[in-house]
């Protein structure tokens, strides 16, 4: 069966000092929770100190992005090899990157391929905008994103998908569990079409968008939803821990 994943996307929040304090506030309790893959995704500058703090624990480390070239004259960028040196996972194609940094599915595709090449597990984000949702285009948008983001990638090797409707991110307006379950079932069928049924049954597909301790159970109870990518609520130790504990209790 698929082990659920709860990943905290800290986005551009926390100084190194604050990141260290946040990890110290939750690591003991967090590492005790079984049957859930717990992932912290702090900003790049905090990856090394956080890695040190969680080194003997069951908590995993993820980055929030990478560049697709191995090394060279790309001022300001971080390569897949650098990320793989510290992390097991990496978020790719988050809607904020698509929105503010003009990241296209073509770029996302190169990043996914580069991550898999160095043994990183990508958390590939897909999701429709509000207008697309209201126009009934969710499935069309998501299947296009999947197809182009995964183009020419034959082995998904631990890749995780996060379905994050853009209108639900950071808005306090989460999707419903039922709605999300349906879209995630659609994504799984899509993966089955692009790969095969075995791949589709094994791949973890998470929900993301305004997940809190108050609404998490409504998602986790759904059979197709394999966990959550948590933004705002992952910056509060007690709340993040609560979401992880609730997820474990569903298992
Ligand atoms: P949010 O962010 O939980 O703050 O809505 C989720 C995400 O962007 O991954």
C-alpha cells in the first residue's frame, strides 16, 4: 500500500535561526510518528543546518526547487547535484514558480528529468487556476501539465505528484475532500495511460492548498489522497505535527 506523505513547504519563510528553532520545536515528536513519510522543505540556506538537526531521525529533507544543469555559470542557481548532496526530495513546478518566475511545463520537465537523474524524488506540482476551475477545465489543464512535465521520462522512480489547485493555495479556501479525491483519481488514471496501471497504483498523489489541522482529516480519509503538501500550516510546529499525527491515525 502507499505510505502517506506530509511535506512542509516553508516557501520563502524563516531565517536560518528561525528554521533551526522550528525544527527543534517539532523534531522529537515528529520522528516518533510512524506510517507517514515526514518531509521538511526549508529555504536553500537552511538545508544544511536542518539536515544536521534531523540526521538520526525518520524526518526527510526536501528542497523547494533546483536548476536543471549540473554545474557552471548560472549565477544564483542551485544544481541537482548540490540538492542531492543534502536532500532526498525536491518540489518542482510549484504554481508560485510558474506564476512569478515564468516557469513553463517545458522547464518543469527538464527539472524533473534532472532530479530523477541524480536520484532525487521530485514532488511534481500540478493544478488549475480559479478561472480554469470555474470553466470546468480542471481535468484538461491537469492532464496537459502532466503530459508535458513528464514528457520523455520513462521511469518515475519515486516521483510524487502534488495536486494543488492554484485558487486554494494560501487563500484559506481549501478544496473539499470529495472534489479532490475525484481529481486525484483522474490524475491516477492519467498516469496509468501515460505509463501503466502498476505505476499509477504505486505513485503517491498529494493534495495541497490551505491544508490545516482543522481540515486535514477530510482529505486523508479519502482513498485516493496519499498525503498533503502543506504551506502556511507547516510553519507552526504544533499544527504541522497535528496534521502528521492525524494522517498516521488514518492508516
Ligand atoms: P498553503 O500552501 O498550505 O499555504 O496553501 C500550499 C503550497 O503552496 O504548497
